[in-house]
């Protein structure tokens, strides 16, 4: 199991699960909450993405309860942000690969000489259309 880590005031905080990381990241007051309810909502958010890099890229907006994301519009915002994050990461990945490739040194020349003999292929005529085309 991958540990989820947060560095706060120079101190490393390790979370037991991704859901506890989400609760810590998004909630204003972590002491006065209904823990089972918040865990249920955190699991829904974790179903979108368990990538800590994505959740760190989400704008810092603290809410009183994760039930804020039970509303479809608010959950759709997180899904949209995740799609954008994935696209941006894919573009960065492609750019890093393109920067490593160098095709300028490769060249090829085609000769004017024939290498082999031409092969004539007779196509079997199965229909009137084939007869008119290849006849």
C-alpha cells in the first residue's frame, strides 16, 4: 500500500489511507465531523482519482463537510479538473519524449534501379461490379 504523505511546517505527516488524506486536504475543521459520513464521501472522491499529484493540483478550497461534493455540479467540477490534469500530464509526457527524439541525423536515398520483377495479380471476378472494374 502506497503511503500518502503531506509536509506541513517542515513536519512529515503520513496518512493511514487515501480517504484520510482527502479529509485532511479538503475539510476546514477535522475535529468536529461525522467520521463515517466523511469517509463515505472521501471514498467517492477517491474513486475519481487516487493520484496525490492530482489532488495537490486542485485549488485550495476548504469545505465544512465532504457532502458538499454530493451535489452533482460540485462533483462534476472535480471530474472536469481531473480530466484537465490527465490531459496536461499526457502533453508533458509527449513533450518529454519528443525532446529526446532526434531524427535529423537519419537519411535514406532511393535508387533508380529496379530490384525485382513486377508481379501481375489476377483478381477473381465475383460480381458484375468486379467485371466492370477489372474486366
